C-alpha cells in the first residue's frame, strides 16, 4: 500500500486547509486510515482516524470540533478538513493505514505511512 499526502501550505490563524491522502496498491487490505502530525522537536501525535466501511471516526481532543476526517471509497482518498487553524497546529502531517480492525491512536498501530505534508499556521 502506498500513501500520498498533499494539500499542506501556509495559512493564517483562523484559516482553513484540506489535506488529501491518496491510497494505492493493495488498498482493499486496509481497514483504518489515520492522520498524524509531528511538530519540530516533538513526537508524532494522533490527529484523527476513520474506517473505510461504516465511517466511524475518532479525533484528538485538541482538534475536535475544528477538524473533520472523511473518506471517498471510490477514489481511495481520505481527507482532513482543518478549520479555525491555530499556530499550534503547525506541523508535518502524515497519513497512515492499518490493515486490522480498530481505530488506534498509537503510531505503532498503523502499518503503512505516507510522506508528510507541511502545514504552517501564522499568527
């Protein structure tokens, strides 16, 4: 499974961005898609996740109510709509895929990772 994240950029505080993650390869083997982020000098942290079938979601408390994860099964694409962005949302954002059932928040709960896309929120 290959994952390609895109959509990052520079935005002012209060603005919005939409990230996309295109999955290719053996995508039928994946159950859960997640977004993580990593700020300079910090550990990678969970942001949001969803499942292909059923659409259950989970969000980190820090983004709940501001970010929305969605998926387009036909396009093998997962989106992260980010609104009301804050400077503390600045990070490299990574998408990840998991083959087993479940929506973990741990980095080691995912089997495949894409490259990061950088999000910078200016104050």
